[in-house]
């Protein structure tokens, strides 16, 4: 999704919520992410949060945000 949108798939205002949800649902992911360099932590939070969503919801988000037809 990040490659398709040319940026992030989640709005900046939502990333803190995604972080909290990810921490509550899969705390070990946060532990792993905290070991990454600061440049890609946000990217990993988004990617791992997306993995926990229903496929149809992710497809809808992709279709709404992708610049490619």
C-alpha cells in the first residue's frame, strides 16, 4: 500500500491509535518495532496493523488511497 500511495496508507492522525491497537492485540510486535531504526518504525506499525485487519477492509483502504488505477 505504501508503494502504491507514494506515502503512508494511514493518516498521520490515526497512527497513534494504530500503535495502541497493535500494542493491545500483539504486544510482541511493538517490542520488535522498538528495535528498528527510527526511520522505519512508523512504516512497520502501519504494516503490522494492516496485517491484523480484515482483507476486505484493507482492499477498500488501498482502493481509496492508491494513485494507480
